[in-house]
C-alpha cells in the first residue's frame, strides 16, 4: 500500500499525541511539572538528570507527598462525617427526621468530594470532571431531599468518605516512614554532631543493654548509613507514586462523573454539533440553489418569453435567443449535478468509496493517487462522512497547500475506518480556532471519530481521520 511508504500505519496512536501530552506539563517519563514546561531555567538542567536521580527533588514528588500528608486529616473528617451522619440518619428513620439527616449526610459528602477534586487537581494533576448536579423536579425542600437520596453520585461520595480513611492512614504511615527514614539517614553525616553535643552519646544507638551499647559513630558506619539513606531516598518517590496511584483511581472512580453521565453529556454535545452541521448544510444548499440554478432558470424563463414574442416578427433573433437559452440550460443542469454531488453523489451509492474518491481526485488541482483497501463497504453514513472528509481535505490541498502531488489512502483497522490524505505542500495546517479543519474535526467527533493533523512548517502534511466501522 502507498501509505506504508510514508510509515504512518506502523506508528502507534500514542505517537500522534505525544507532543500534546508533553505540552500540558507531562514529561515523556510521566512526570508532571504543573504545566510549566521543561525548557526554562534550572528545570532544564534538572531534567538532564536520569529520572531516578531527579525524582526525589522533583516538584511532582513533593506535591504527591503533600497530598498523602493531607489525606489523613481530611480522611478523618470525611469518615467521621459519613459514619456519624449516616448512623444518626439510619437510627432516626423510625421518625421522619432521619430522612433529611441522611440527605444532609449525602450533601456534606458531596461538598467534601468537591474539595477532594480540587486537591487532586492541584497536587496530583488529575483532571476530574464535575459530576452531574442534582435535578429536583420542583423547587421545594422535599424535592431536593428526594433528588439527593436518589442520586447515585451522592452515595458514591459517601462511600468515598468511608473507604478513603483506611487507605489514607496506610498511605500516610508508609509515605512518611519512607520519607523521614531516607532523608534522615542520608543527611546523618550533617547532623550527627547533635548526639555528642546534646544527647551525651556518640551517635544513633543500634543496640544497647545494661553493659553494652552499639552506636553508629565511626566513618565507615556513617558512610554506610548515608548510602542506605540514599537508596531509601531514591526509592521513596516511586513508593509515593504507587500510593497516589490508588488515590487517583479512587478520586476518578468515586468522585467523578459516571461513564453513563459522561456519555450522555458527550452525546448531547454531539447532537448539537450534528444539528448545527445539518442547519449549515441546508443553508448552503439553499444559497447555492438561490444564487445558482434558480437564478439561471429565472433568467432562462425570461429569455424564452422574449424569444416567444419575437418568433413571428424576427425569427433569426428568436433562434439566437433559443440557442443561448439552450446553453443556459446546460449550465444550470451542471450546477444541479454539482449540487447533488455535494449532497450525496450517485457514484458513492452505486460503486462505493473507491470510485467516488477517484472522481473527487480527478477534479483536484494536483495529481492524486488513490488507494482503497476495503474488503467490504461500511455503513452508508460512515461511507458518506469518509467521502466528504476526503473531498474537503483535497479542496484544501488544491487551494492552500502549494503541493505538487497528493495521496489518499483508505483502509480498515479492526473496528475503525482509517482515511489518510497526504500532500507534499508547505505545511502549517492547524485544526484549531475557526479553521476548516477544526470544523471537520467537530463533525468527526460527532460520530466518535478522530482527526489527527501532522503538518510541520515546510511540510509535508498528513491528515488522518479515524471513523468507527459499521457494517452496511
């Protein structure tokens, strides 16, 4: 296949997004720098060190350690609130008072959950979406209590308050132990003088009884202590990272929006994009009909009326006007064909993507090579989106790329339909703002598609669209 010449199919999806990943403050090793980037000042020199050596002094490690330290007091508050208010509400359910008490327990847990999301965002770099809000049917207090008790989000927040404390205690103890032990042993040569000066002994006591004591006081023992401290200090960031990974999972799983709610929001957004796109297409069709074929047909009707009047008195002029009207009819028919092709070309319905894309390529301003490797046809809707994606991309090639050749490649990769358009033009294309590529990306996103643009300044440009594969 022609695409293999450019080596795109063999690339992993991660490579297409690595630059975006690093632009948002994450290094190639996964380290988070708070979004400040890695190319300025002392940080540039720091990042030249191996990851294992710089981890103990990285900002990410300190933030994660601070997160573990704060988890214990906040976990206690959340646990006490959840258990106390839930027990009180359950005990009072024999009376009506228990219902609002339970609602208050859930509401308080949601408030503490909001604080936890802010803390996770600031210290762990975890972007957790806000879960769906309460939607009481009316504005009264009873409607609010009912909506709170029926909300799965509220119960998940309450569950987080109960489960978080045991893990917070474990994380606090392990994280603080590793941190304190490592740095204490590593810096032992610096502060050993405290023992003979203020404690009255030669160093840290390893063993002691009534008649014998062992201290870390000679140079060899001090060096071994510092060496062990260095090992523990280097291991501490990875222990902390493993502990906070569990916290990330808990925050995202229990305090974020549910998958169903996220999917509903996504579908609502996609529905809006589809509606806007359909409305824009209808306006375009109406404009093309009004300014193109309709205007020509009105002019044609007027010319034929004049020719009819002159038929008896001036046959030669009438014949000339009829001949001009015949040309206008041909032009109007061509405009109608172009308009119909822009709605849905007949060749796409009859012969599929290969023939339809070849027709589009023949109208491009530069030579285009088309390769379609499909054993079967996708669903008509997906096929149409792929066709119009290629049409718009080739139009961009004709108008903006300054290319001398282009290539279109279509293939199936598991459950995805892959469409790639390559040109050797000047590059610089971006899918942002109000550009045509941004609008195209929005259309693809409405059907769970992806648009990836690789267009460095100076070229070449490679645009790849992924669409979900659905059988015809």
